[in-house]
C-alpha cells in the first residue's frame, strides 16, 4: 500500500488513508461544526451526520495536509 508522504514540522508524515477507499471507524468526538471525528493511526477524519459512539463504514472523500473528510457508506 502506498502512502502519500509530506514534510510536517521538519519530519516526514505518512497519511494512513487514501481517497476513495472505505474504512470502518469509531466516532469518538464531535467537532466545533458538529461533525463526528474518527482517527485512523492518529490521523483525523471528519464525518458529517455522525455522533460519538457510532461505528460506521466511511469512504474518504478528501485528504488535506492535517485531516481527511469522509462520508458514511450504507
């Protein structure tokens, strides 16, 4: 599996998710905007329409420098 590598704070940072792929995650927190927050290997993923305690399957829709966005897959 290839990970995109970026320089972050003088260190190389590998992103553990890929756009378009699906993952099963646990929503642990809520963002200030009301989105659920999941983490994969510490990497933050914002998932709209979820709440803490949800266990959902998501598809990664966007990857940024410090976080990703995903949507729930039915």
